[in-house]
C-alpha cells in the first residue's frame, strides 16, 4: 500500500504522539508502534504505551466532548497530530487511554 501526504507534517504528528508517551512517563514505559493493512487500500497505525495513559479529560476535550476553554488541559501535541491526520482525511481513534489508532483513508 502506498500512502500519500505531506511527509514533514505526518512525521511531526507521529513524533508528537511518541514524544508524548516519553514526556508524560518520566519513569519510562514501553511504547509500541505497529502498522497493518486495515482494508485493501487502508492502513491502521497503532501507537500504545504501558505508562500512565492519556487522562480522560484530555481525550474528551480533544474529541469535542468537553468544551475547549482556558481551563481545558494542555493538549497541544495531541491537537497538532489530530489536525494533521484530519487534514489528510485520516481518523484518530482512542480505543482506551493507552492506545491510539490512526486510520488512513482509501
């Protein structure tokens, strides 16, 4: 499968997600990145760690379940990744606080 997109933006988005796992788990954690075919012309990237996980409030703010106000948690790295993937027509799905799935478009 060949994917097209802005390489520098996609690199930044994936780097933000992996960097978040590193930064928010100062005692260390195991970060796992996998990619597998989802459909004939789609790929699912899965990024997970066994650290503290993403706080529910962060996930809910990013996905729009909570208003993004001045009192909202800091989500800049996740927001950038979310925006880059959405701009490419991809979806970012939180299956739980430890695993993010990025689904490419057909």
